C-alpha cells in the first residue's frame, strides 16, 4: 500500500496536507471523501448525491461550497 499526500486549502485559507494509504492514486472524489472524513466527520455520513440531477464529484463540490475546502494536489508522499 502506498501513502498519498493530499494538499488542500482549508476553511481558514491555509494550505494543509493530510496523508492517506491507498493502493492507487485516489481520484479527486476519493480524496474529497478522505478529507471530509477527517475534517468534517459529521458530514461524512451524509449521502451528498442528488438523485434528480446527479452531480459529478458531489463531495468535491460540497467541500468547496459549504466547507471552503479545496483540494489542490494529490501526490505520492516522499
């Protein structure tokens, strides 16, 4: 298993990094789920997929719109 470094801007406008283990490089949506689980654990149990007008990458959009968290990079940890 490889460790991945997810770099993002948090709700205070500061750049932060979280490390996660995954077999493959996480997609943006997978990374958003990982960040949400650590930074907004209550929201992590909610289903964010809109059944009427399905949104691509709903977790990425919710993190940015409601929690002011934007993922800027996913790379292997050094």
